[in-house]
């Protein structure tokens, strides 16, 4: 089974190449998403299990909030004369 393609350097060959590439990219991305779904699920499940025990896994936003709270508590203790 042989396929006769247009001669090299023609506009028809360029159009066919672009269409085949677009088809393979879109289809390949969808297939990759389907194949990666179980791996991503396992990764998230493992992270949710390990994260509470790992102090380095807190978010930056939570860390900043924690720092602001501690700084404000120290500020008010100094203002009120407590140590």
C-alpha cells in the first residue's frame, strides 16, 4: 500500500504536512492526558498523605500569614510591656 504524495516543495505537500501535524499533536495530547491520569491521581494521593507530616510543604501564603501573626503578637506584647 503506497501513498502518492505531491512533489517536494509544493504548496499541496506543505498543506498536507501541516494538517497531519495538527491532527497528531491534538490527538497525541489527548492520549497523553488519558495515559497520565492514573499517575497524576497517585501523585496527588501520595502528596495528600505525606504533606501533613512534612513541614516544608506549607504554602507561601500560609507562611506569610503566620509570620504576620507572630510579628503583630510580638509588637503588641512590647507595646503593652509584656515579654
